[in-house]
C-alpha cells in the first residue's frame, strides 16, 4: 500500500504515460536532483496524488571520492535555489526537505564568513559553537544509518557530512545569485505560467 507524499525522487519512480505527457515530462531547465522535485510539484498542482511504497528498498549510489561527492552536493544546493524560486509554495513542506536542509546554508555561510576572524578570541568561540552545531546536525542521520545497517563505519561520515554542509551552502549561494536576481524573475513567472498551462 502506498503512502501519499509531497515529492518523489527519480532514482526509483514511475508515472503513468498519460500523466507524463500532460505534464510535459521532466523539465530540461533543471540540473542535479531537482528535476524530479519540479515534476512532483507540477503534478500536485495539477491535482495528482503522489505515493511512495515504503516497503521497497532502493540502492542509491553517490560518488566514491570526496571531491566528486562535494561537487555533487554543491550542485544540489545551487539547483535547489532554482526549485525554490520556481515553486515557493511547497518549500520545506513537501515531506522530503528536512529542517536541516533549510538551516545548513545560512549556518555554513556564516561559518565561512567568520573563519578569517578565528584569531579574535570572542569570535573564535562563536565559530567553534557554530561548527559544533554543524556537526550535530548530521549526527541523527548518521546514527540512524549505523543502527539500520549495523555498520559502525558509517560514523566516519559525520566529518564528511560537515564538509557537505559547506558545499551545500556555497552551492546555495551560487544558486541565489544565479536564479533569484531580478532579471531571472521573468523566467520564474514563465515557469509558473507554463506549469499552470500544462494542467
């Protein structure tokens, strides 16, 4: 039995052909890991319901080297800003976007801005406190993965996820500059009108 959700990931997804044709399929305007969210949001706006089979297990592979992983995460952050620009309504309320996804970019951008001031004693403590918060954000997911797989090696992911926070934040900043500046608003209005027209 499927559970209704607000968004689907395209690593394991199926749509009826007629629905895909009506929605004009995936948008080629999107990059890494947001074309599926765009399609999901457009489907919901047209009155379709999305379901997830919770009993199904899907293997989801990521880049195996650190640079490739961080580069991919930066892309996620950047393209997510386009998604939020085009679809402001479901932002953070789609059952897929976690609170940490919304907290990480400003937190890690602030950390980046404060790093050059580490030599100033009061600021040093603020940086350390923010860094600890950044690490703690990733503990619950890491502990869950460790308990679920029974592999203690997953605990080593905490510092990698910490770096992931910086990559995500820098990507999000790039996305804000690329997709939220005034000249882009015409594109956003066009996407919204196109989405409405497809229904």
